[in-house]
C-alpha cells in the first residue's frame, strides 16, 4: 500500500481513530530515539506531583 493510499484511508477515520493512530505513530517514533526507554522510565518513576499532567492536558498535547 502506498503512502497516498494510507493517507486516503486515514482521512476516512473518525476523530477518535485518528487520535489513536497519532499516538501509535508517536510511540513508534519515540522507540527509535536513543535513550527513550530510560527517559520514559524516569518520568514514570517521578513521584513529584508538580511534574505530572492531567489526562486532559495529555490529550490536548497529543491532539494538537
């Protein structure tokens, strides 16, 4: 399947499906970055609530 065909199919997806696809593509990109796993583990282990974001803020960031 070509990139153009993929784009055509993605244009037909619902907003929720496009959001899920976006999150998937971002996760693939991050997996390729050097040190990503270590960086993510550090963020997950962070117990300082000042560094946390709400689910709404997360959705806003990944949906932009």
